[in-house]
C-alpha cells in the first residue's frame, strides 16, 4: 500500500476519534506542532527513523520529547503507534490529510488563485467573497503569481 494511502488511513482513524470527543481541532494543532518539530530537527528525525537504533531507544527518545510537550494522551499514543509501526516518517503527510479533514468538517474550501501580477487586498477579498457565495463555504485563498 502506498505511503499516501496509509497516511490518509491514519489521519481518518485519528480524526474519527477526535470527532467523538469534539477535540479534532485541538488534535490537529498538536499534530501540526509535532510535524513542525519533526521537520525542523534533523537529528531527532534521523534518530527516530533509523533502524540502526533499537526500537526501545527510539521509543525512549520519542517519550522524552512527549514528556516536554503538552500533547494530549491520544496524540501521544498515536505518535507511539506510528513509531512502533515504523510510520513516524509519514507524520507530515498524515498531518496534511488531517488538516484537509478538519477543513471539510468545518466547511472550508481552498482556492488556488493564479495571477499574472500582484493582487490588491480589496480585489482578493472580492474574489474570495465571490467564491464563498458560489460554494457556500469559507474560502482559504492561496495566491501565487505566474507572470507568463
């Protein structure tokens, strides 16, 4: 099974647990925080994913990080599960899928807006309002310039 599909499954499973307790937004923030830490700390990332180190040592390292954090018990357990299943390296993809699930549940859509020149804020606001009227969803715009 592809990494993308597995990441999506893990995200959906965690999201369903978060919806039960109505804490899916909090879990999303915690995942983002851990994914950011993971991305920014190459030594941690290499140690926790490297099979040269015993699983016990990798668990201790993850636990040390969790002890210094304010993550919920559910997120701590989820991260330990990812480590045990050798999926901790997929945390960024899982977090991205989870964010999409939060947006869907919150009635938020993303719009990629490509322009040939910079947009004025008022113009962007008008475009966003138009999209929101068409879709009946809150729009998160992603603007990029392509002068070609």
